[in-house]
C-alpha cells in the first residue's frame, strides 16, 4: 500500500493565501490542516464542525419568509397590471421607511 496519495483541490488565490497565513500561526501547512480535517471527520463520523445557514438581516429574513409563504399558498402574491404600477407600489413602500 502506498505511504501517501495525492489530493488536488482548486481554490481561489485569496482564500489560499489567507489560509496559509492563518495556519502558519499554528505552525502547520494547508496540507496539515486538510489531513487534520479528514482525520477528524472520520473520528466524529461527520463534519467536525456545525454547519448552519448564513444569518441575514431582519428585512432579508422577512422577505425570504414572505416568499416561502407565497410558494406554500399561505398568502397571495401581489400582482401588478404593469411595471409602472409595481414601481409606484415600491416607491410607496420606500417612502414609508
């Protein structure tokens, strides 16, 4: 059995540079960090960290909930006859804020 195997990943240069600098503080390379990640994944039987959805501001959260409610038929979607009517409604909302 081979003592090592090659693993190739593609990542943007900024992330790579940032990771190199970050892990250097701990005295390890990106390769060391990837090995640690893979070994820890096997040890815990999954990702070695909690995966969560990103948090959005309240306005974005409300808009996403409204979209879900429309998709589920809980509320009716606003229908406009034309773009001018839609823009007038948007302008009225903007004036209220």
